[in-house]
């Protein structure tokens, strides 16, 4: 299932902050440890997620990762997210801020829960910042596409099913 939400919030300085949340979940006929060991090695990340050109680092709480992201019509974007939480084989959370002319924060959460003899795999991207709404909508559309393709790859690799709810932006 894919869901996208978008809203404007106001921070303590009374300036507009745009927030976007994109999520997707899949039922996979494999135990959480098998799913985790297949999708979390950073050297394999680009094969599972077409947003990334490369990923290096160690999945350890507090560690910084080196990620190179594909940005259409631009040079690749280099990010250094911090590992906020890592709890194999159930949960991974990353957080990143950038200041490339805009104030932007992105958080990523991967959850893998045991469901019978298989797993429920859920991903959530949350991004916020002071930017034009059209820019955020473009980011949300990109994240939604990435999550959909990631889910399709999971289903293709492990079998299973997914349903989609395109949500609203």
C-alpha cells in the first residue's frame, strides 16, 4: 500500500514549513531475518532502491552514512544521514538535513514485522522544509515512485503481495 500525505505547518518562528510523508507496505512470504539480511547491506542498496547510486558506511546507531542520490537533470546529490536507530531484523531509521539553498530535513524508516510465517515490510519517508510547494510535490512524487519500485522488487525477489493507495499530495 502506498500513501502520500502533504500539509503545511507553522514552526515557532511563524514561517511556513511544508511536510510530506510517503509510505508503502508489503506482505512478504519470508521471515524478517531473511528480508533484513537481503535488503540492508549498503553495498546492495542501489540494486533495491533506484534513488541511490552508492551507499557506504556502517549501520550502527549514531554513525554517518555516505549516500549518493540520483537527482534528475542535476549532478548526483551527496548526503550524510545519521543512523538514528538500528534494531535488526526489525527496524532502521535514518535522518538527514541539508542546506543546499533550502532548509530541508528527510527521515527514512524501515520496519519489518513478523506476520505468520512471513513479514510485513513497511517504509516511510518524511520530508519537511521551507521550500516552494511544487518542489515538495516533486520530491514526494519521486519518493513515491522509489517506494513502489522497491516494493515491486521485494515481491519479485521473495514473492508476496502488495496493494497500493496513491494517497494525496
